[in-house]
C-alpha cells in the first residue's frame, strides 16, 4: 500500500495501483511495477515432480510400516521421509514421463540387522502365500527371537498389507492369507526387526506373484 504525503499531486511512497513511489536524495520519483515473470518448469524439474508423485503414492500405502523399519535413519527427519528419500533416489526406473517403481531395488526396510538366509515366497493353498527362510540365528546380530516382517504390495489396488511379529526368525516360515486379493498381482518382501523394534534389516525382494492363480 502506498502513502500520498501531500495530496494527490504530492510525492508518495510504496505502491499505488500499478506504480511504485520512492525518494532518492530528496527527490520523489515513481516507476511502474515490474511485470511478474512466469516460471516455466525445466525438463529436469518436471521429471523430478513425476518421480516424487510416483514414490509418494507408493510409500504412503505403508506409512506405519516405514516408521518402524526406517527408525534408525530418522536423523533430522521422520522415518517415513528417510524411506521416501532412499527410494526416490534408488528405486525409480524408466524414461520420462513413463517412470515406474523398480521393486527389486525398493527397500521397505533398512538397517544393519541380518535378513534371513534364502528368503522366498510361494503359493500355498487357496489364496495363501507361504514365505520361507533359513534360520541364521547367531550370524552377526541375528537372534532367534528377531521378529519377521512380511510386506505385500498390490499396485492395481494401490494397497500394502504387512505383518510384523507374527513369527520369529527361528520359525523359518509364515503363511499370509490374501483371499481379499484373489487373482491380483502382488510384490513381496521379507525383513526382520529385533524384539524391541529398534533395529531392522534391509528388506529382501521375494518377487512378484499372482494370488490364487
């Protein structure tokens, strides 16, 4: 807002309509407001926006999980943001504008705890998925009591199902009922956390599978 000091013909300061009033060495002057520059996004900015939207959509389906499995990386940021930052940097593939999530490079869990040995998933009876791994308790920080984390993501429905603590490392297997996702293609991972949930392993991608086919 401008202030007119001596009536309509006097000097003024600030903005009055499309002009700016000011003084310089005691001389009152005015000039037109500068035109606002339109900001056109660069190609790289547009590509980054596409990647951002892609990974945000994916990670938002598992917010509560990532707060658990990225806890060790929540330094100056939330665990969710740490997971987002890792995956947008490492788990995007394809060419603009057709970017995709590279599920093999996704980490839904990250940390120094050892994963289980020989992790795998197979179809069980009906719409069950059977995850298996070899108990490697005693390898590094791995303990028999470490909790199993199984993660299943369905891109068609944009939903993530996960289990945490239903079984422990020494169990060697866990079955997940996915009857609600019959005939859907899902991406799968396995990871472990310690009993207190303070440490996690890097997740292992156990592949893509069609439920109940």
